[in-house]
């Protein structure tokens, strides 16, 4: 039991290969709309205030999503450590 605990505690992170999770997506490249990219670039370059507000909004949403993701990962991993120690 102690050896298993030490192994779990020594692992800093687990890398999951997305090819294993989604085998049908192997070889597919992202395909963003070039028209949308051009339109957004034009809008954001014309209005600096709107560009700053847009970027602030995007970064706030990314921060929130990442914080939620980290919280969920911590909730999932905590019971596993409790089970190992008991």
C-alpha cells in the first residue's frame, strides 16, 4: 500500500494522448473561417476601444473556464488520495 501511495505522490502530471481518446480525429487540422478572421481583424483594428474590451472579455472568460477546470480536476483527484491513505 505504501508503494502505491509513493507512486501516486511522485507523479506530477498525467499526459493523455488525444489520439487515444478520439481516434477518428487523427490527422484533422483545425479549420477556422478565413472570412471571419479577416472581419474580426478589420473590426478590431478600426476601433481600439472595442478591441481592448473584446480582448478583456475573452481573457476573463478564459480565466473563468480555466479556474473551473482546475477546480473540477482537484475535486476528482481528492477522493482518490483519501482512498489511498485509508
